[in-house]
C-alpha cells in the first residue's frame, strides 16, 4: 500500500467539534474549514471567562479542551523533545482528532504535531522512530533534534529525496533515495518501543504536500496502522 493509499484508506469518518463560548470564534471556523469535521457553536452567557470545545464522533465523546488550546494549535510554540511544554493539553487535542483527515495544514502546524510524537518516543526511550523530510535541507534544519533523539537510545531512521552533502548525523540511519513519493510526503512514525505493552505508545503522522508548504493527511495512534506504514517504508526503501 503506497503512502497515498494509506491516506485514502482513512475514508470519510467525520467528527463534530462544538465550541461553547460567549464568542463564536469565527477564526476557528476558518481554521477548521479544511478539516473533515462539522463545527458547531453553543453560546454561553456573556462574560464567561473561558470557553471550551468538545469533540464527538457519532454519539461517542472523544475529548474536551479549552478554546485556547485549539486556537493555539494553529499558532504553535515549539520545544525540543524531552523539554517541558507550555501547552501540555496539545496531546489531548491530538488524541481527540486522530484519524481525522485534514487539508491545507501548513508546515508549522505539522512540525508541532511531529514534535509531540518525537517527544513521546523520547519519553519511552526505546524503539524505532522513522521520519521523512522530503528534502535534505529540511533534515539539516532538524539536525540537532534528531541527534538528540538518537542519543536517547532510539533506533532513528530518516528518509529524504536527494543527496546528503554535509556530515552525517551521529546515530541516525539516513536513507537518501531518488523518489517522487519520498519527496512529496512528510511522515513521523514511532513503533511504541521494544518492551512488552509498549504498542499503546505507537503513533504516526502522514501528510502529502499538495501545494507549496500546504499538506493533507492524518495522524493516528492505532498500532496496526503504524505497523503497516513502517512495514511499507522498510520493504520499499531499504
């Protein structure tokens, strides 16, 4: 199954995002217009200090977060793996919208989601972390991050389309390929670690660049989907 087919397999599962606030937050409607969600607004009494958001799929409650957390995802602050976060509720947001197709997401938002998965791998401290950077320059910009992850003891593999003309990154297995697929897709996948019961920590992000610096895709915490993605990359490009 190709990377594009992994995205197509997500189907049309649709979630409902309801904003409870004294302000309809039209900026959130603009931001979520390209997501496969139905956005609703339920007005709270005027002067309510803090609004909140719920996420449901069918009749199932998926999660709830502050309005500021949802808004903050679109203007993320970034930290290195293993560092304290200013916004720990980001993980709750990612959990609630896993396997929801998105379109038109920019590089900074994908970097914030990627950093959450890299941080999860850091916390576990063992297992395989695989990432696709499209082009060598994108990997070079994250050199210190991936050197840090390799130093942690993770089995780190990185893929890109092109030639690597600077010193290799210590501890990182680098896969330079000439392939349009690798050049078009951004991915980060963590197998969950090598210990018993660690599969619950598995996670992956996969996105295709549709226009310059704009992406469509999904993220998932389903171990079987993560395993399928990793197996495809390993058998196709190694």
